[in-house]
């Protein structure tokens, strides 16, 4: 007689990782992470913020965190905005004062990311490429997340699963990506003084926004793989920089092309830089392929 299957733990939600892997995520861990994040928001003191502004910021964050937790727990479509309001201790009108749509309760940082990317590109130095500026912004964001501690990780996994399993949130995520592309396109065009409808800022914007998605995907993958919290920041940033090197192969000369530079020396410098970037990309790909082969060999040996 075959052994009976173990009884599922009602306090554990399993996250899919691969065809044969699942990662248990304890609801108590997610609740602890949410409480920790709320505590950090309460402790945050901003010198340019008065008491009224601070209260509004904390209230807004409380509503968003409460909604995200309830959506993760019960499902986006099974939770009404009125229930979120009651749980957060505010009126339904107050919720909609801060968040115009139910989906915006989940993507509450869209405006911050749009503003941060725009400022990074507009205020970049004369020797800083658009790719470097975006990577620097992502690093700042990742340091902020790292400051939340290991308690944030279960909440992040539950958040990503919520999006992946909810069609309405997938549409909202695509809309947010489109808004990021639009903001980056306009910032690039403004920074070099060209028409934002030109092809160069448009294609560059799509490529640069992809780095934000790389960061999210990398974080999810490394957490699921069990990367220690102390090493998570470096692992995510390393993946982001590798992707950035690939972009710089084509985007290094964005300023030169957009500004119409045609001097032979400038074009030669652009070609030399592109060749150097290509060499770095090829070497990174070679190392990644070798590492993947080693992992596969170790996996096969372990199964024998």
C-alpha cells in the first residue's frame, strides 16, 4: 500500500518555481513581513515633509499594503474596495482619494518609478550614458528594498504571484510599462534636444525600461533559488549590469546619433566603444554558458 499524501498546511501557500519545484510561502511570514514594512514607514522621517504630508503618506501606504495583503490572501477579484477600507480603518471614499482604481492599489509606486527614471536621465552627467543612469537608479531602488530586510522576501514572492495569476493586474502591469517607456522616451529626447517621435529615443526607451523588468525577474528567481538575503542585492545588480552591457553595445552612441555628430574621430570612438562592449557581452555570455553547463552537470550527477 502506497503512503498517503501529506495533509496540506493551511498556513502555507506554495509558489511554483519550475516543472518539478515548489517553494512554500508561510502566510505568517508574509504577515510578519507586512508588519515590518509598516514599522519602517512609521519610522521614516523626511526633512522636507511636514506632519500633514507625513500622515497622508503613511495613510496611503497603509491602504496599499493592506490591499496587497488581502489580495494575496484571498485573490484580487474576491476582495472589494469597501473591505480594504474597513480593514485599513478608513472610508471607501478615502481609498479612492488616494487610488483612482482598484489596480492602482497594487501598483502604488508607479509615479515614484516614473519620476525617478525621468530624473535619472535628465540629470545624468555629460559622460554618463542613458544605460548607466538607469542602472544607477535601479541600484538605489534595490538598496532601499535591501534595507527592508529578509522579512520583505515572502511578501515580494506573494506579490509577484498575485500579478502573474490575475489577468486584470497583468493588463495594469503592461499599462505601467507603457507609461514608463513614454516617460523615458520623452526624457531621452529632452536630454539631447531631439524630437521624442524620432526612432532613436523610442527604441532606446523600450530597451532601457526592460532593465527594470530584468531587476524584478532576477529578484524573484534568486529568492526562489534560496540566495541568502545578504547576497541578494549583489546577485540582482549583477544580473542587471549584465543586461545593461548588452544594451550598451547598441545604445552607447545614442547621444552621438541623436545630436547628429559626424566627425570622423567621434564615429571612430563610437565604433571602438561598441566593439569593446561587444567583447564584454560575448565574454559574459561565455561565462554564463560555462556556469550553466556546470550547474547542469552537477544536477545530472546528483540524480545518478
